[in-house]
């Protein structure tokens, strides 16, 4: 095992990179900009190296938190600095450290003004993202979770498109409103239990009548972040206006914070409330899947289309999470990771053609398969991954989720399955209009194919999409113990509250026997 | 308990002697000596601070129980002195730039400082009133110190008339309290209120009047009307001082008054503070949305901030009082930095105040823009900045006592407030650049900015010393206070023999 604080190092390494940039690089000429980019890139690559090291040393057979660090922080309140990862959060940390260097490279030439500030914003963002997934104290979690807003607000607002001001405000205020309600919930939780330590809270849910209110408070935050219908409207705006790298990180990691929050807070801490509100979440998710898929069908803007598809995919994730079955939860986590890779890569693909033609309108493209064959191939794999074709990672997630949801609610699962068809419809339409279609736009047909840089940043994402599609156990094996524990604890609490059928009481008896066996 | 020892008063005495000595120097040398007097005053404040730190911080009552020195007043005085020091540092160059280089200026700041130090140490209605008036009279003059500017004169007059009215209310309230309890001594008032079953109507009435007067001093809604006008009219260095220090002193006074002698009337004053706090947050949030002048915007922001601070007082616990102290301290540091930037808003030697004047500041003067960026995010309470922890502790204190609705409305207004803080960031970073500001950036201003930003950014790494300090100061406020409402039952009775 590792005997140094790897999670803190990963969290604060990007900030150290920021300090290096601030301390050593002066001026804003080309040389300074290039140095800044290299410092940012190497910092993020170092962080990635630590991430890989963490993955290798992670004990996949355990459901416990690993690499745990504790020290005092807000001492008078007994709130500590507590970090650690389990099977679920470890992969989100990996996703964050993997996408950041890709974003930095993708912005290499695309960002021309205020390069230094852009790189600083990205490193700060990376630090907060890692912190969010590693934090095992609710207040610490909140600090990172909400801190993310600052760099993202600036990334959209400074480097974004024409309506960037409106979009950045909308993004910031929507998410902030959700978050502050969670803060109140958090304080109530603290007042009732006297602790903000996440593992402690997970093990000891609060009184049932309080759970409903707290669940709603946390739901306000995570549903906006996710985003769920009807509070999803900030996402298309933010995506359209954000620079490519911003969209990638937004779709790739920031949306996952909502799902992670459900897994880390809502289900284990408020099990009875979660059971009570399951139908609400199911219906919101189904509406999100069908409604946003239909909206995606009529979009003219490539980024908007992918943004709406993100909302639909996140609808699947919430279904999986609140089905609270092993398959559903594994599928939800898998789908989040896979969506992080695929939608991130899709936004990069949009960025590639946007850099050449400076438009995202579908009608301005068409027939580019002849002049951009490599691009067409990569785009196709990603598109099919997003559709959920077997052999890509998208399939595994969706299939597991539908399987889990089917056990929980047949009607919902059936309705959600129509979303898969609609998903295929809008993604194939997107692909046809951009890559095939009539060869009418001369400027689109004269675009050069992917350059080396673009090819090599897309390559790992495409490779992972395929690799995880045929070999999903690489992830599912490591998350399985944590998921199993989550489901087990959840059912145990429900049984104790008398909300569950006898058949699962047998499970409870088994569980108790197991525990007794371990003690002996 | 009566003690004629003057040692706990040493800081005030030293500062008063310094101020009067400098007054004589100024009278002989005229306005040319302003700069020297400013720096001498700053040194005087620092020395006073060291004297204060050198004192024994255990609770002492002196001057016939009119003056109390304990951890609470000690900490508040340190904060006040820091604020005065920052104001002096911000003023030195500014008053020269604005042509209001009068030697009385730094001396008035010192006198106001002495008044405030007496306020937070007052243990008697009379010493309270004296401290408050010493402070107020200095402030009236400061607001109007720009004699050639009609706006400054207007601000001074407005502040004076309304201030005089509030002093009148205060005196009327005090006389009612005196009539119904038979004393102006805090301890006696506290004991006599503790010994009665129900609080007499007259006392409640007097309390309302006193609260109205103090709400005026901290510019809480509905007694906030003067704030935007005075903030706008007064010279910016004076506005900075108004925004930082007098409010802290008045809040300190309010805390001692409500949590010590009027602890038994918790149910009465809690409703008032609840209402005032809520309204301040709402009005501060909404009214600031439409402001075009940065000083008016900061005025409404300060109104809102007082609302948040009062939440901690509503809780009525030591934890809440500690939260208020921490909140005010963080607020003061953020305000100092913000005003340091506002003072740099000058074009061709003329000060400008429109928010739109900040357009594209990030291109012209990136340092100023980044300082203001950090401070604005901190003001809106976004972690990991210090401002978030200020809000966290006050909301925590409220939630801890079950004030869920107040806390929820509080966080919602903080989102509204975030909008106008973001607007400043937006103007600086997203809008196209206009003409650059004058490049001049005096050393003192730079130091204030640096200190403020470093504090705001680094607070997250080591928050506990500040939290423990504010909590233990608040505890000292409760040690001699009658026990608060919630656990009133047993403890209140055990106190009664002492009352008899």
C-alpha cells in the first residue's frame, strides 16, 4: 500500500502548478504563453501519473475507503479534513485527471487570448474536481463542490461564445441556488447528528421525518448539477457558449458530481426518503429521456444536440441509481464514466470542425467523409458509443441500467427503452448531416483532416470507449464491492424501517450471519 | 467587584493622549503636517494594539462597574484597531489626491476609534452613550470633511440629523429602562429583569427604542435609508472607514447589550432582530441589483452583510455570538481590500465611481481586477474563500437553534446577492476595455490589498485559530451573563439569590 497522502497530493498538485505559473512566468508574449501551457500540461500529466498509481494500488476487493487521510481542520466544530476513495469515487478521480490534460492539449491552439489565465483556471478546476470526489467530510465536499463554480464561470464567461455572459450567469446562479439549499440541509444534518463525517453519516441515517426534508435539500443541488428535467435548461446554454475544453470538462466531469452526490449522500444517508421519492425520480428521468431526446432531434446546433443528449443520458443514470439494484447502480456508475469519455470526445470532435469553419450549424457541413476520413471514423465510433451499440462502453451502461430498472419498475423501464431508439435517431441524424449528406458546402469540403495533435487526444478516448465495451470488468470488478455494500446497507435500513418485503429479510439474515462469521 | 484600577483602560488612555498630542502638533503646524500626523497616528494605533495585547485579558470591572474589560471587548478592540489602522493606511494618499488634506482627519479617526473602544467595553448605559456619541460626532465631521463638495456636505448633514434622531431615541429608551429597572448599570438591569416573571411593557418599549437606535448605527433595515447617500457622498476613504469599523463596534455593543443585561428578554428582542436581519438581507440583496454607482452598491452590500451577521445574534448562543465576531472580522478584511481597489478608480486625477468604469479592468490593470475578483467571490460566499466560512458559521449557529426558515431565506438572498457581485466580475472580465485608470498605486494601498487577498485565500487552510478565538471571546460574554433562554429554567433560579 501507499504510505504517503496520495489524494492530497493529487488534489493540491494542480494548485502548486498554479503557483509555479504565477511565480515564474512574466509577460504575455508568445514565449510566456508557451511556457504556461507546458507547465500546465506537465502538472496535469504528473497528476495523471499519480492517478494511475492510485488505480494500480487500489484494492478492488474491498468496499472500504482507501488511502484515507485525516487531520483537524475546523477544530472548534469538530469538522475534520478527511479524504479517501472507494470503488465508486476512485474512477471519478481517474476520469478527472484523465480529461484535464486532454482539455489542456485541445486548447493548445484554440485559446489565443489570456492563455495564462485559462491554464490557471483549468488547473484550479482540476484541483477542485479531484477534491470533490475524494472528500469524506461533507463540509469539505461542499467547499470543493461549490468552488468548481468559480473557474467554470470564468471559463465560460471569458473564453465563451457570443452569449457567454447570459450563459455563465445562468450556470452560476442555477447551480449556486441548488448548492446553498444543500448547505442548509448539511447544517441541519450537522445539528442533528453532530458530525459531518461522510462514512459516519452513511452508517447512521437520521430520523425518517427529517430525511424527507434533507433529501429534498440535497436533491435540489444534485438535480441541478446532474442536470435533471426540468432544471436542465442551463446546460444547453452553458455548453453552446463554453469553449471546447470547457464543454469537455463540463460534460465529462461536472455533470457526474450530481450523480456522485446521489450515490454518496442521498441513497446511504436518507434511504427511507430515497425509497419514498423513487417514483418522482423515475418519472422525472423518463420525461428527461424522452423529452430531451425529442428536442435533440430538431436541433440545428451540434453542441446543443450533444448537450440535450447528455441530459437524456443522465436521465438513464438517475434511473439506474434510484432502482437501487446491483445492476442498476453498476450501470449508472459505468454509464457516467462512459458518458464522460464519449461526450467529452464528441465535444472535442465538434471543436475540431468548429476550429476550421467557426460554425456549429449542421447545415453548414455535409459530405466531409471524403476529405476527413480519419475524423469520420473516430466520430462514427463515438457516435455509436453514444447510441449504445454493443461493443462500445455506452452499451454496457445502458443495458445494466435498463436491467436494473426493469426489476424495480417495468413500465418505467419500457418507457426508458424508447429513449434508446430516439438516441439512435438523433445521433445517426447528426452523423448523416455532418459526415455524409449532400456535398454542397464547398468550405466544409476543403477542411483538412485531423492533425496529429487532434488525433492523439481523441485516440485514448476512442480506445477506452472500445476497450470498456468489450472488457467492462476492468471497471465493474472494482466498483462491485462498493456497490454491493451500498445496496446491502440500503436494503438493511429499509427492512429495519419496515419498508421492505420479507424476501429481502432473508438477505438481512444472511448479512447478519456473514457478519457473525466474520467476527468469529 | 468595584475596582479603581485604571490598567484595563490603558489602551484608551494612551490613544486619547496620542490624539490630543497630535492635535496640538497639528494646530501649530497646520495642514502641511497632515502626512506626518497620519503616520504618527498609525504608529499610535499600533502601540495601542501592543498595549492591549500586553494586558491581562481576564475579566475586570473598573470605574464603578462602568467599564468592563474581558476577552470579548479585548478581541473587539483588536479588530477595531486593525480597522482604524487600515483606514489610516488607505487615507494617507487619498486625502492628498482629493485635496482634503486636513490635519484633523487622522485625529478624528483616532477619536472615533476611542469612542468605539469604549462602546465595546461599556457596562453601563451612560458609558455606552458616551462612547457612542464620541464616535458619532467624529463620524459626522468626517462625512462632511470635503467642504467644497456639496455631496459631502449633504452626506454630513444627512448623517448628522438622522444620527441625532437615533441618539435621541437611544436616550429615551435608556430613560425608560432606567425608570422600570431603577438603574443604568448593566449588571443591575440584568438581575432585575431576571427576577421578574414577565418583562414589563415599559422595558420592552425602551428596548425597542434602543434597538432602533443601534439598528441605525449598523444600518440595518428599516433604519438603513441614510447609508447609500452617506456612502456615496462622503470621500471614499471615509466611506471605507464607515463600512468597516463603526459597524463592528456597534455590533459589539449590541451583542453585549442583548446577551448580557437583556438576556432575560430574549423572546422580546429575538423577534425584532429576526425581522431586522431578514429585511436587511432582502433589501440589501434586491436594492443592490439596480445600482450603477459602486459606492452605493457597496452600501447595500454592507446592509445585506449586517443582516447575515445578525443571524448569529438571533441564535442567541455563545456559538452564534462567536459566529458574529468571525463574520464581522472577515467582512472587515474583505471591505478593506475592496475599498482599496475602489480608491484606485481614478482617471486623469479624477475619481470615478460608475460600475461601468471598471469595464475591461482585467486588461488594463490585471492586479486590481484579480484582487477585486477574489474579494467579490468571497463576498458572495463562494468557497474556498474566507467569506464562505463567515456565512457557514452564522448559518450553522441559526440552524443549530432550529431557525431553519431564516437560514433558508438567508442562503436564498445570498444567491441574489451573488448576482450583483458577479456583475462586477463580469464587467471587469467579460466586457471590452475602456480607458485605463491612472497607474498610481501607493504602497499602503498595495499592502492593504495584499493582506486582504492573502487572508481571504488562505483562510481555508488554517481556519481554526480564528474560530477558536472568536468562540472563546463569545464565551466570555456569556460567563457573567445570565443564562440564555433555552436552558433558562434551573440556572435562572440559582442566580436569583445574588439578585436579592
